[in-house]
C-alpha cells in the first residue's frame, strides 16, 4: 500500500536510486520526471498531492497556482535552500513547504577546501601538463595556506565545518554572519568582524550563506573594491550572491586573483545537463571559463553518497510526517530567515 503519490522533478538516475532505497521504509508512490519544474511542466503533477523539486526548479507564484489548482498540497524540497519558492504565494494557496535543512555539511565544506587547493596549487594546470609530458613548474607557484587569513561569510553548519578545516591548516579565521553562531569563536582565535573588515583583511573569502533578498549580489563592485588585491574568492552556496559582471571586472583588474565557484546565478539553464554538443549562449559564463585563474564545478559540492542518502531519507520522512499529521520540524514559512543552508 502506498501512502502518497509524489512527483519528483529534475530526477537523475542517482536521485531515483537514493530515493527508491530510502522509500523502502516509507512506501510512497514515487513518480520521476527528468524535466525541471516550471510553468511549462507543472501540469505533469496533475492530481498528485506532493511535488518534490530540486534546487534549480521553479516554484514561482505562477507555478504554485498551477500546482494548487491541480491538487498539490505539499512541496517537499529535497534541498536546503528555498530562494526559488514563492513562500507567500504558497501560504495563500494552502501549500505546505518543507525542506532538507541539513544533510552533509562535510560534503560541501570539503569541496570548498578542494577548490581552494585546486586554485592555490594550480592542480588543474599541473594535471593537464603531466598528461602532455610537460613537467615544467613555471606558472604553478602557490602559497602556504598556513598563516593566511580566511574570511567565512555565513557560519552555519557548512561554514563551521569549513572554518574548522581551515583552522587545521593553520589559518587565521574571520567570520561575518547577521546571525552569529557562538560556536564559531571557539575555533582557535576565530572572531567575528563587520563585513568591510573581513573583506579588507582576508586572503581567502568563502561564502556559506543562503540567498535572501537582503544579500542578493552581496559580492558586487563596491564590496569587491574593499577586498585585498589578489584575493581568492570561493562560492559554494548560491549563485545570486555574486554579481557575475562585477566579478568579471574584478578578475580583469586583478583585484580578484582567484575565483572558485560551484554555483552560478544562471546555472538553471546549464548545470546538471550534458551540453557538450551545444553552443552555450551565456557570454558571461563563457568568459568566466576562459580565465586561467578560475575553476568552475557544476553544483556538485553536495554530491556524495552520504549526502544523497541523507537528502532522500529526510525528504521522505518530511512527506510521511505530513501524511500522518505530525509536527513538521522542517517546514518553511513565509518571512523565515536562516543563517546557512
């Protein structure tokens, strides 16, 4: 016996595998759609009470109206971020929204450190050189992370793990978060500062914040100008935290010396798909790829076996709790603010 029908959008083979494995304890009827959820595809969920979107699916007021009119009562996000959901519209339409607030902060934090090391020690260049039998070291010079100052913007679960790892390298830690985490300042000599002070003093700046209307384009021409020349900038949170055009200008001016991103503000049209036989029309993205001091990964920081298992189990537990009328500990309501995804 199945408890509830669930329409799962943006479903890849690994989503099916992890969700079906976790569903052995829940017995929901899972219906998988490879397509993204948007105004053109919302009708696929007709008469299905639960819709399960991913990070780049569209849950605008228009889409939510279509879902509600066709019988959807629960939006079960299988991600932490909810900036793609019109929460006020959901509340007005009687659609409950739940999310996965934490799965594996280690997965994202470790990937962030990988980007730092990749950029610093030019590992992408070194790998390709050796494959071409080029063993020259010119152009591969890095720097010791030990003794560097690392600025952590957003000190929730992921930011905390990243800070702990960088403390292990012997880095000095500065933090900025509108919602300070008292545990942050227990990591060695870590301390909170105001954003301008962090920008001015950090050799490496890493973003670990959710995307909200207040911090959209947190990294812009003005904040980039406040950074140390040659700073390393890392973003594994949300693409909308960076003003891409301002970042490109910062790279051209050498104000930004290194850029590592796992997210991109227009990634919904690019990431998670094989576009190798197409001509990508996004000129800003193509320009970013051309810089020798930029490393881009396609929103894979979360992508570990541990994280997928946790996401699947929490998502299905959220659905079961809704079906059983239990308290929804992972419900997201309009005007909610969180410190980190």
